[in-house]
C-alpha cells in the first residue's frame, strides 16, 4: 500500500479522477397508484382505488380520512421506463422503509418480501427488467403476537403498542444501476492513539462474475484535505465477499458534541485498466466513547447529557415524513441543548442520524420490542425476527459517529428467565456484528427487583431506566428511594434515565397535565443530577403523537398528550421550563444604578455547569455576546468574550450616554462554537 497526504484537487487530478463515477440512481417517488384491499360481503377481495390522481411517496394511507382505521393491505403500482443498459449491468430496487410487511413484484415476477417498518432494504431485479416496466407492491400494517412491534404488551393478547400503525411506503423508493461489481456497504471502525488513528474499513462486495482489479480508497478530513489513499488488489468470485482495508491517519480531528468533525472515505472499484466500474462513499467520525467508573466519557472528557425522544409523527405526514418536518423538529430539539436521545423505539430516518452526526448528538437506536411478554421473548421465531431487524439497524447506522450504543428492547419481560435468555442471545449477536459498542435495554422495573441477577439488565453494558414517578410508577416522593435501591442493586453500572416526564392522562385536562409536567421537570432533573452514576436523562417526549392507548375516559382516538409541544408543534409552558432547566450554564445579570436610580452600567457572570449538574459538558469554544437594545430592538452597544471553562466569565460595562430616556434592555447570548444559540437571558432597565 501507498500512503500520502495532499489536497483534494491534486489527488483527483493525479490519482483518482474516477471517483466522480457513481452508480446511476433513478428516483421513483412520484407517480404511484394506490388501492386499498377490501373484503366484500361475500368474502371476495377487491382492490379499491383511492382517488384518480397519482400519489407520491413517502405515503401512508391511515394518517386521516376514510382509511384512518384501516388495518390490512394497501397496494401500490408504478410504471417506469429504462434506457438500454450495458450487458453487464445489475439493477437494485431500493425501499427506504415500508410499514410493515411487504411483497414486491416487478413485471409480474415476485422479487422479494420484507418484514419490519423502519429500515431500508433492496432486491436485485436485473433478470426481470425490460424497456417498459411495472412495480406492484402489497404492504400490510396489521400487528400480530409475533410481529415487531406487535400485540401482547404486558402479556395482554390484544394490547397495542402506544404509537400509530402507519401503513404504506413511508420512505423513498429508487433504482440503482451498477456494473458487474457492486459495493453493498462499508463497515468503518477506528483505533485512536493521541493525534493518530488506524481506520479499518470492511468493504462488502457483490460480483456477478469473476473479477480481478483493485480497490482504491481515499480518506478526506473535515477540512477537505486528503489524508490517505491506498490501492488494494482484489480477486473476486461470483457472489458476495468482504475486503478489509486499513488506513493510517495523522493529525486527526476528533468528533465530539461541539466539534462534530466528519471524515469521508471513498472506495473505488477499478478494473485491470484502472477504469472505475463502481464507487461509494461514507462519512465517519474519530472519537472514543467510554464508560469508566460509572461515568460516560467522550475522548477522555466526562460528560452528563440530556435530551428528549421524538416519535416520527405529525398530522400532516404521519410516519411518511419529509425533510421539512424532520428539519424543523430536530433543529428545535437541538436548540434545547439536546446532546443524547434514543431517539425512540425504532430506527430514525437516515436524515435524522446524519443530523445527529453533524450537530453532536449521541444516539442509542433501538428495535421496536416494546413491552413484550415472556411468551413472546421465548419464541424462536420472535428472536430470529429481532436479530434480523437488529442486523439491518446496525448495517444501516453502524458508521454514524453519533451512534453510541444499541438497545434491544423497551419495558419488556426482562425480569423473567425467558427475557434474560432473549437479551443475552441478542447481546451476543450484536457483539458479533459490532464488538465495540455497548449493548443495553430500557427497563421500568429496576426498583422492583430483589437482586440484580433477577433481570436481564445485569448483563447490559450500562442501564437504561424508565421512570415515571408522579404517574405510572408511584408518587413523586418515591423516586429518591427507588434510585437509592437501583444504586445498591447495580453498584458497578452506569445509568441513563431513558424516559421521564408526565403523561397527560394522570391529570384532568391538558392544561393541568402540562402544569404538572413543568413541576416534574424542575424537580426531577436536579434530583437525578445529584446521583453521580447517572450519566444522562432523556425527557419523554418532544411532541404529542397519535396512539391507541392512554386516553382520557370517553376518548377513543387522537393524540396522546405527553409532549412539550402539541401535535401541531405549538409550544406548551413545559417547553420553556425545559429550556430553562436544561441550560448548560448559569447566568447572573445585574444593573449598577446611578444616583437617580437609572442603570449606569451592568455586570453579568456566566458559570458553566459543573460535574454535579445536568447537563454537563465542556463549553470549549463557546462565546458570550451582549447587547443593549432600545424599545425598537435596535442595539446601541454590544460586545463579547470567549468562555474559558471550567471557570466563570464575569463582565462589567458602563451604559453609554443616551439622549433618549426610554426603556432598554440587556440581552446576553451564549453561542456554541458554530455560532448557534445555546441559551439567552435578558434584563429590562425598568
């Protein structure tokens, strides 16, 4: 192998002009026809059309309207034209996500099926293609006892999971046209040593025939500089195989919460004449996330993180989310200083995982094993389906530096022999795929245990504890002794509070519910922070979401009141309570008065949170800006200073002389290294 470090333009000109080559992608999101499968009185089945106009995907049929309650099969049809392809071309048909079970036909040939609602999959459709083509797809959103998610919550045969079963093609659809060799995926891992790193990239290749050539690999750093390239000879047989590539990097830039440095690795398949026939690229980050002495450390620096969960749900899109909704919600959550989330009970949209990469948010993705009974967890079919969904999750999200851990299940029968065996089997399977990352589960029964050995949690790398003291789990004052008991039972385990908050059904009205939510936030986050071994706390949840459970008496459907914004993203008082309680620093503002009692100057002191508080992370690179603004919000004085953690920053200034005697105010902003707002406080002159 050869290694070099040079600027991208030079490398592209001299070594890898072929990187510009890529598999052709044909988007298939527009122009579908949709039908609902209906059963007639005589038992016959028909496909009933829904409208005369074509629809676009992502799409879900039961967001609203006549099919709101439809559980069953929806049919999708699309025609497309292909240009004449090279004789050695191969074509993959990709689905970003379909809920829940699907079967797919191309030109009348069944090309495959899939079970699971939140991860991507694809089929090789090469043998069935011609110039004019049709896709037929059946999607079934019905839950069952052994679907994931499914019936059986807490062992009740007909109990629903608590989010909506949005049926349909809920993410993008596209074709990719490849040559005889296809790069299926890259699995990128790194080992760090000071300012150096060794990057190991396991490249999975599928070849339609025997092939000899080489893989050319480039690593480009966050500044656009090519750090390394390597040529690896390959000799492939028809079928799938994996090729490991090792790269060595120097002067590395680490990924962390406020400096989310991303590298990009390019892999190019070259034939014997150095012609590119396939390429792919992935981003990755260089970081060390460790658990030591019950503490969470990023690159050796202790952190205590906070965030919230969010269901993929809105009245206007349901699960079939577009970039606008995702961007609004994730930007809003980040503005509340979110640094950790699960993000919910299933795989997030790929865009959300990329957002977490670029905005410094840790993720603990989970498969939707939700309140599963021992009977379900003991079923071999259920275990195999869970493994399949977890493998897809790891393959799709495993290169994201934001992904910190994998979660196996939520609030399930972890304290039973069947639950313990299920978790151990899943943990061992995950470790065989991704040995470095921690494996955990979310449990709401930890304080009820008599010993740690009674629970699957005893075999987790750290604990995720759901606690709703003040609602489902008992009175608010029971939280303290419950935490003390968990500490005694698991004296060597780090804990992240994976859910806390207040569900609306425990109050008489939404207004009363949110008032209680405000007090829960203000009371419990500081209480959790007092426990040194609690490394994070996650509020449930961002928005109210559609559900079949947990309604007020007489209410049979609608949105579960549980968020700090409602389903239409209107902010509740709890939104502002969370913003204030979850600030990363304390800010004290004061006027100094003249003899006539008017402000003559001001002082402010910004004190970063310490290790005994949550959130806690170093404010390296943060800056404070201040302004004096008049009644028209025009600044007549301003300034700024860098924060120098862990010490406090104090500023004292005079108020400039003004001809106007009108009121004004002091506005202080804490800005992140990227210039975004972390917190803001103001003080009026009158």
